[in-house]
């Protein structure tokens, strides 16, 4: 069973940046759909960004469009979420999700806190 390893969360001030990473040791990323979700306290998990296996179909939620960017490095079997101009409302636990066509696998989650 695939294991997704996330990193890059932390505490930042409004306007700062973070880059989240998600890797799958031992699995190939090139033929998988990838996504980042987040869940804030008391709220449902929401889709933030998604990237199809072909690298051409990309989605960013309206709330993060222009500030966040999903990308991949197939050679490193890693998917990234670059987050710029962070806002307090971006505070949440962020989860990566990868689907190799056999169902979604989830990372353990990484906390992002944006606070002055």
C-alpha cells in the first residue's frame, strides 16, 4: 500500500509563503492524479488544487487562485503546493491525495497556520 509523506507546513505571518511537498517512496507519480485538500477547524475538507496525470488539466479553487500553485516533479515522485501571499483564512491542515486508478491515497496532513 502506498504511503504518502508530506512536509512543509508551519506557522507564518500574513503575506508570507510556504511550499508543501508530498512524496510517495517506491511509487511512480507519472500516471497518477494528484490533489491537495485542506480542512480548517469545524469545517469540511475542501479541494484546494488538483493536477491530472497528463500534467495539462490543472484546477485551483477560486479562494486560492493566483496565490497557490500545484506542480509535480515526476523524477522525484513529488507533488508540490506553492502558497504565496498567505492569509489567516488559509489556516488548516493540508492533505495531499494521489490516485493511481485504484482509489485515493492520503497523506498524514501538515498544519499550516497563518497568524500575525
